[in-house]
């Protein structure tokens, strides 16, 4: 049985570490603002095993005028479970949460290789590619709700 539920920041490290910070110490998985009361973390569980995570930060980007914006960070699915629709379900959970919270816009920095995944889910990129040191090439992506 599969379920998406809210989890703690520390619990996300179980997936963030191998997928987003492989071979790096677990402390590198902590993001600024992870434990703010406004931050939400979702986990996708199959048979009580955590296999996918995504986090929502109350953070605006000055590119847009909308006052109610959120930033997605730490989107990750364990390698052996990728391309099975789990990432898609986590993004749907974020969109559902955002709509029910009256959020006007979702944005994030997308790794270049994940851009087609987000485009399939109705997100668009804006601007030119940029580098995040130690992680790689990124694009800013967004979706207006
Ligand atoms: C990117 C990621 C989160 C996607 O999650 P996922 O569970 O593998 O994706 P899904 O199976 O839900 O994919 C949904 C659709 O997007 C497609 N897709 C997924 N990843 C893709 C990719 N990298 N390139 C092209 N298409 C992709 C799937 O084939 C699927 O298409 P379909 O509906 O036509 O079958 C996951 O692969 C991952 O954790 N990757 C490594 C870390 C990473 O890059 N995170 C994003 C940081 S911004």
C-alpha cells in the first residue's frame, strides 16, 4: 500500500542523502529553513518504506509579483523507484496543498536533467541556465495556480 504523508525535515534525509547528496555527509542534506513552522515536507511511503520526498518553503522570488509564492526544494525519489510515477504523485500533492493554501505561484531551481519531468507536469522554465556549485546546471521553473 502506498501513501503520501507529512514528515519531519530529518526524515527527508533518508532519501535526500542518496539521491541529492550521494557520498556526502548527512549534514549536507539540511536546507536553510527546513525546520521553520511554515515549511512542509511530504514523504511517499510504500509498505512503510520511505521512497520519495519533496519539501515546500514559504519563499518568494522577485521575478514574480504574486505575494503568495512557494518554493519547492529537495524533490527526490530513490533510484530504484524512479520513472514509476512517484515523483508525479508527490508534485500533485504539492499542487493540491498549494491550492488549498491559496498559493498563487510555485517556483524552484530545477536540475537540467529533471526539466522534462516538470514540463510534463505543467511547469515552465524562465531565463537562462545557471550553475549551482557542486550540484550542476539548473533552470528556474514555475507554475501559476
Ligand atoms: C526527477 C525525479 C524526481 C522524477 O521522479 P520519478 O518518480 O522518477 O518521475 P515519474 O515516474 O513520476 O515521471 C513522470 C513523467 O516524467 C517522466 N520523467 C521522469 N524523469 C524524467 C527525466 N529525468 N527526463 C525525462 N522525463 C522524465 C517520466 O518518464 C514520466 O513520463 P510519462 O508520464 O510519459 O511516463 C526523480 O527521477 C529523481 O529523484 N531524480 C534524481 C534527483 C533529481 O533530479 N531531483 C530533481 C531535482 S530538481
